[in-house]
C-alpha cells in the first residue's frame, strides 16, 4: 500500500506541474506523405512518443529548451530545437530517404546471408537477456473497436454489440478505450501494472477498460510469442532458424546505420507462425522493428481475417527496449458479422536495471488506482498520449450523442436476451426466460425482477416467480447479497425460496432451455424434480488473496413431486418415466468451507478478477456440512466432507490438459436428495469433464471419488503427423479418461427411498472427441473399460449450446 500511495502522490504532482503541448507532423521530405508510427525522442531523456496513422505527434513537455528527434527506418533522422514556454503546434519533421544510396546485397551461390544475420541476432537477444534485470516504464494505450453498427451500453458492466452487416469496408469506429499506466518488471518473470488513469467512450463501462502497455503487448525479443492460446516461435527465438525461412528483401538504413529488411515465413507453410518482415541492424545485429501477420495455420477456424503486428525498438542505457506496439485485427464470425480492433501503445520513460524490491510484486498483476476514472481534462492535457485522428474525434462525439439520448423499453431488446433492462441497474425477464416445461409442472410461466450493481456496484438482488399450470403451484425464489471491501471481496447474502428444484442439480450440465426443448420435441424429460421450501444465509470472503472462506446456514423442507403432465408435441403414445420421490423432511445444516486459488488477478477498480493468462494453475476447495437433530432441530444427523480440485496445464504449443478431482465422505443418515450423483449424460449428448458412457444420476452415493482427465490436442497432433489433407482441415482432437468410486454408508442406506447403483470397485472409461475449428460442435466416442454390459460404447454430440 505504501508503494501505491507513492505512485498516487507522484501522479498527483505530475498533474499540477507546468506542462505544455507540442504538436507536429512527420512527413517524407520528397513526397510530403505522412510517416505513420515514426518514433520521436527527446534528446538526453527517456521521454518519447510515436506518430499516429496520419503521422501526427503530440508531446507533453515542461517549460524549457529541447531537441526533438524524429526517426524512421529508411530515413535520416530530423532534429528540431524548440523553446517550450507555451503550447506549440505546426512543427514539421521532414525525413529524407536513405535507401537510394545503399549498395545491393550480394548473395553468393549456395549461401543464404539472411541465416547468418538471424543467427547473430539470436545471440544478441541472449546477451540482452543477461544484461536486463529490471525496468520501469510508462505507457499510453489506445484500443479502438470497429463494427458495422454502433455499440450501445445496456447498463453497468455490459454492452450491446449489434451483428450488423458483413462488409468489412463499412467498419467504423464504435468504441474507444484509453489508459495511462506504469509497468514494473523484475527478473525472472515478475510483472506488475498500475493504471493511473483511464477513459473510454460513453458506451463502455470503466471496468471493461484494463488496457495496459506491458501486460497486453507481445515483446518480440521474447523466445516464444503467445497468440490465440498458442506459443509461436518468435523471429529471433532459439529455434527460429529451424522453424522459419528467411531471405533478405533489401537493405535500408536509419541515419548512417545499415538495416537489413528480412522476409520471414514458416518453413512449412501449414505450420502456425508469423509472415512478414523484420528489420535488423548491420554489425550490431539488433532487432529494430517487426511488421508481421499471423498465417492462416495460426488462426484455427479462420475467424480472424487479419492479425497484423507492428513493433519498434530503441536503445535505453545501451539495451534495446520496445517503444511501441500496434495490433490490427479484423474478424469474420461465420460470414455473418465483421468487426475490427486496433491497439496502439507507446512505451516511454524507461528506467532500466533500477532496483525494485521483490516484495512490491504480488498476485495483483494489474491494479486500477481508485481515482483512475476521476482524472479530468487537466490530467490528460499533461499526460503523454497518441493524438486522436479526425475519425476518432468524430467517433467520440457521435457515441456521446447516442448515449445521451433517452432509451425506450425496446431499445435493448433482443430475442436472445434473457433479461430486459428497464434502467441502469434494474431489469426483468425477457421472453426467452419466461417459459419452461417439464412433466411435473407442465407449461410454466416465469417472471423475474433483478437488481444488479446498485449502491456503487455492491448490491445485487433477484425475485423469480413461477406458476406451473399442471401442478397448480405458485413458486418464489428471492435472493439478495451485499459486497464489502475495497475490491468487494466479502459477500453477505440471504436466500428465501418455495420452489421446484432439479434432483442432483449440481451434477447436471445441461441448460433449462435444452431440457425444455428435449421434453417438448422428444418426450425425453431426463431430469427428476422435488419441492423445497425454506431459507439460507451465508457469508464468504477473502482472508488472504489466495484464500477464501465461507459459512452458511440452511433451513429447508423437501417434498416429493409427481408427474402432472403427459404433454409433448410428438410421441403421443409414449409416456414419461415416473418422477422419483425424495426423502421428505426438514434439513437444518451449517456448512463451512474454503477455497485456495493461486492465480493472479486484475484489480479493475471494482473487483478482483482472476486470470490464468494461459498459465498452469490448480484450484482447490473443501466444505464440511453438519446436520444435527438435537442442536439444529433437523430431521437428519450427519457430517459430510467434500473436496474438489481442478488443474489446468499448459503443454506443448497450444495443447492443454485439465484434471478434475471430486470426493465426498459422510457419516450419518444423508437423505436421498443430498447424495452425490456421478456426472453422466443423456444418450445422444454429452458435456466435457463428465462420464460419457454413464447415464444421468446413474451412480449415487455419499462416499464417492471421481477423476476426470482430458487432454486437448487441438490440431497439433495432426500437424505433427503431417498428413496433407487432414492437416488443412483443422480437426480438433481431445482424449479423455474418467474413473469413479461410489459407495453409500449403512445409515444413509437405511433411509433410501429409491434403489441406487454403486461402484465399490473403481469404474473406468476412455474416449476421444473430434471437432472442427470453426464449429461449436464435436462428436465424442466413449468406451467402458470395466463394468461392461450391453451398452459399452457410446457416440454422442457435445456443444456449448447444450448449456443454454
């Protein structure tokens, strides 16, 4: 906190320092054309900036005399001396081309001179790594979103992105995010970013804006560059010479320093990687610039039409450091909608190899200062930024104008929405969420009232009402919670209910809409239901950044439900299976638990948001539930322990592994509805991290251990096999192994109301799934390894759509 306080103090001092704006433009001296992304340095300092796409620059300088140096590969630098005692504008940097006087590259027979240049650049990168121990920097980042239709806000924390047209040429600026941050790095991999100030167009809430110069950008002096979840060899990585093909396109220069412009592309064009050009100095072999595209093989599914990265480097205390980062993306979603994103970042005011205490770094890799959203025009006037283009200025005005218009009830309506916004924090159920059907309730009308992010984003509440026309029962479900702490890390809540509940809902991986459609169209209601009435109160919060604890008390009374409807659109002669009864009674229970989560997080100004950023991590939780007849006046005596862990492992290239373990152990009489159901599937559909060859609720118990392990090869295995046709189809492969042990204690067995199946010797199954990069659907094949019966092999479909 002392470090944060110091940063706030420094930034406050900067605001009130006498600062002036120095504006100009960088052009080609011969043609007069603008030079986009030219570098500007203030001689004798670490201050600098870069021109925007129109060649325009703006520096924020205190009063004094300065020499401003504009540089660009292929040109001689131009220096302008200025006396700053007021705002200046109209400076013109005229850069003269150097390329016409450079000798041609002589290529000797049987020799590729580019390889030797890259080999020496790799060695220079390794030397740089030995010299660089730490650094601090400032960054200004601007993210620009382009769509065909205007983006509108639908309340705090959410936006409405229209599909619009598919013509890329019609993309316009519909959202802008800007931030000023400070970054800190300490070897080997400690990194922290402090967002000092941020602003955005009116259609985006501040919490969306966590753009930072150091966290988001890729540094092409790194060995591997991660894009779209895949580690790609960089142009000067250790294995670049084995992975890429290089050749010298031409020689250029910056001032009197010769620069080689080298073409790069993967040796095997079907391998994912970069295509474009890199610029490396002669004699020193420093990487000065990259201008690269992701090739088609790195873009599974072809969702992105273009991913273009431009990055430049300069010298700070004799070490080459990135000075900017430009990312240009255009995307095509199933040919229906196109959008674009541009990220422009300048990095400046470096302090290289300055001592940084390791205690400064913690789990918060990004922290937004409390007053970051309160910085006014005075602050931004004195802060180094990238000048807005005329199009961006117009977009700010247009968006502010649109957002200031009064919004009607139907302005944010969409058939796919589950809620309709009536105000910034108040919403009601949308048509999609106003109906469901099952064989117990029949046709049911639902309506809900929701309050979100009220009282400075601390209070949330909902009231769901439902009426079943077949069971003729009116149901209610009310919940409310309040968040405490600077980052709302403590939650207090209450839930009061009189509703229908899905039996073993915790093991059910299908959505309500999917269940309704399955029942209406196929007369397959794969769930069972019961009635429950009561209340619960709870409290949970972070004790430490990696430790969250919780406690709750529940008072509920459960009753069995029966079939009340035989309706279905089809299969009139078919009958629904009977709804299973539950053990009727009152449960009063106290539950205490904790979670361990070692992932880093982003403090976005309101909340701590955990992020893995593609790294390996493990989550662990444990709960103890206590129900007692004497002390709690419950109908049941039992003590139940539950634990779970989930491990995500980043493997080679884009492959990943996920391992999920769950266990429960009980002493006492656990009612049927509180047993644990091993997660299974219905006959033709399946979900990840479940048992593919087992049915829903097929295996029950109060002493259960399950293991779900999946390895997602994506398309890497087919690339390694190098089968030409299959390699280009972008077939995604996942293999899985599941195991389960299930038993029930004698006391729980005494009060069973339905027969159950257990696995007193572990059950095993294996299988795999095949998908395609663009399609949200895969086909899965599963085999039982033991407990074999007449259904030992199953083929099913898996899709995220089944969770709706």
